[in-house]
């Protein structure tokens, strides 16, 4: 059976690419520290020697729209184009291209459906920065086949937080039952407190540093029970109106497992939002 | 009230470079044209099968026609869609980095929690 070589949870910051590649007067003062932290974080995936990447993210109203909105969707395609005109325009993100791992997509869909998750699927999916950001930070060569999984963290009504955790638990179990000997890294990105298009946006820190402190603690210690006890669909509006992106961190806590301490934890307090990076090695260490 | 249709306007304009410029230069004309010609088009469906019932109410049409993003926020337009499109149209007019984004926040500063409902 396949091995889960690493579980990685991260914020996805669309400005990283531009900040890390800019030079001279255009380079922001925080860029060097940010690049150093990302370079260290990247090593945690490199050390895992993964063959395949499962990438959990959320479409930002690119291909998925309100006339036909899935809650959870698995990509099943041989290839994926990536990044969109408005991401190029606003963030300077490059167009990207990935190979798909269709066998694993099919396996996740079949076993996920049989496990009680009515997963939507897509055979032609152009993916966005929720998936390309971790590829840029963690695997810039973009040379490993992928399975993208999208969650709705964006367009209410949303599933309850516990459902994201359960989905993560299911993904972990299903990947571990995939026949063969491939090493799979499961990577998911979300947000800590975040405000977009509201009065608290683009402040000197994230909109709710206290929430961020607690959230990092929950994730680092694998404290699913406490996170579920304090987080609800209603409460997530309070730390910032885009904080429902935290649900993808909760999904990744489900992948990592209850009570599982992260092997690698780092964060970076930036303007607008806090960055946070977590890696677990399920069998205690890389191959 | 049609939060969905406001969002559909923001979404379909934001993804089209020509429409972004057209809306920046002629907001009222673009909104009137779009409501007449595009509001009832189901995305990914041929025009012969378009919808028949979608229209803005007056407050929504006026907010869009005047680039009034604080009013759009109050009407429950999706904040991400509005922010993304308005950055595309107006960030270029501000010399300082984040100048437009910070003014945007300031112009919404009279809103307190709970924010207007964005569910569609």
C-alpha cells in the first residue's frame, strides 16, 4: 500500500512569488526573512521523497461558480493548467502546468464515495493559487504528479467544521489503502485570521492575532477537539471575514490525526495576515 | 434583492480584461448593457437556453453604476469579488503600495460585526 510520506499544512499567500522574485527597490523589506522561512519549510517536503502530491485548496471563484457550486471536489485529469488572468494581474503569478495522477484520483473518488462523502469530480480543471502557491513554495520544480482536491470555504452555505476534519481523516485512510508502493505527500493550504474586502483588511498584522496564536497551537498539537470546540461556522466571521479558510487547516488536522504533534512548526507575522507552516511525518521521519 | 446577480456581475467583469476597462471608464453604461444583454446568460450554456428572470433591484443597480463599493458591501455582495475587481480598476491610481486597499478599508470602517450576510 502507499505510504503517507508527509502531511503539510500551510497558509497560501499569493504575494510570496512576487516578493521572493523582486529585486532592488521593488523588494519588500520582509522578503529575505520570508524566503529563508520558505526555504527551510521546503526542505520538509524534499526530505520526504514524495512521488505524488495530493493538494487540498479552494477555488477562489475561478472555475467554480454559484450556479453550480460543489462543496468538495476531486480533480481527475491527466493534466492541469493553472493560474488565471486575474491572479496574473493582481499577484504577478505565472501560468503553470501539472501532470495529474489519475489512478489516485479515481481511488480517492471511489473509496471516498463508498465512505459516505458525495464527492464531486472534474475531468478538466484549471487550478488556482490555493494549489499553485504551495507548489511555488514547496516544490517549485512542479515535477511531481498531483491530485487536486477543492473545498468550499468561500460561498455559504458551507459544511460544518467537523465535516472538513472527517474529510481529512478519510483522505488519509484512502491514500493509505492505495495499492502500490508510492510515497504520497498530502498538502493543504488555508488561512489563519484574514479579512478581504472588509474594514479590517490590510492592517499591520492579521485582523485577530489572538485567534492566530490559538490556531497555531491547535494545529501544532493536533488538538482537533479544542479546535472543534471553539470554532463554528458563525464564530469564524469574528476573526476576519475570510477566516473560513481555516477550515482547510482543520481538514489537514484530520489528515495528520488527533493528538499528532507537528514535527515542524514555523510562522511569520506579516502585514495583513500571519503565515504558518506545519509538517508531520506520520511514521516518525522521512525515508 | 439579488446578491447572486451582483456577484455574477462582479465575477463576469473581473475575469474579462476588456470588461474591466469598460466598467472602469463607463460604469453606468456597462451596468445597463450587462443587465440587458448578459444578466440572464447561464454561464456554460448556449444563449438559446438563457434564463428569463434575473434583474437588479434599484439599490443594487445604483451601487454598481456608481462604483459604490461600501454600498455593495452593505448589500451583501461577496467581499472577495468586489475587492478583486476594484483593485483591478483603481489600484493603479494610487502611488503608494496598498494605497487603494487601505482607503477601501477606511471607507468601510462604519461597518461593525456582524457584517451584512453574504449567503446567496
